[in-house]
C-alpha cells in the first residue's frame, strides 16, 4: 500500500508552523482504495503570503477541526503504507511534528515523487509539481490546495509505477 499525501501549512517545518489542510489517498498500486481530506484550524493566524498562495483564509478554517481531532484518521489511513509525496520530506516531517506534539512516534517508509521522477522520467526543465504536471499533461486542479495537489500526485505516481522497469519503487502488499 501507498499513501499519497499533500499538506498545506502556515509556514516552514521548523518552529511553531501548523497544518491548515491535509489530503491523503491510499493506493494499492493499481488504484485509490481510500482517501481522507480536511481543512485544519491551525490555532493561529494564517500569514498573508500563505493566504495568497493557497487561498486558505482564517475564516475558512475557523470551524475546522484541529489536527488532534484528525490524528487517528491520519494514523489509520497511513498505517502499513509507504508515505508518498512530492518533496516528501516536507509533508512527512510536518505530519511527524504534529503527531509528536500529541505524543506519537511516527515512522513510515517514504518515497519522494520529485527524486523518483528525476530518475524515471529524466530531462525535464523543472520537477516542481505544477511544471511537471503541465509537461506530462497531468491535470492539476486546485494548485496549492492539498486535495488538488495530492490528486495530481496520484496520477504522477501511477505514471512512475508504469515507467519503473527496474524496481526503483518498492512494491508492497
């Protein structure tokens, strides 16, 4: 199993930055078999730059759950799965940080679609999600929103699985 994940946040990994949105698609190597998505109340104001980038406002998250309310869902859907994301260290470490604040140790095998794309489909001018999706004609609706970016990453991941003739991507049950 794989879990393709994208998060939106109030800032960088270090410091008190918090999640504002999370989307997870559980994938069995053939198709999406489960999904989870939620806006999240970060408990702090969303900086203007982030509001402009994502379109997520303080008003949108005012009545959203806090991360503690969805932590069990995140643990459940990612259990026994490879954690896949575009620039995986950002998404994984953010979720790991949020879970550590709740007292959880969070360990998952990870796979970065940026690094994997560079190896399996070389020669692109940019491996940013937006530019790579444009070059590969992968639809990307809702850029800089967790569900839209994660859904595009699912399609990219499926393309990478098709191009992986040498077993670079771990095959899991």
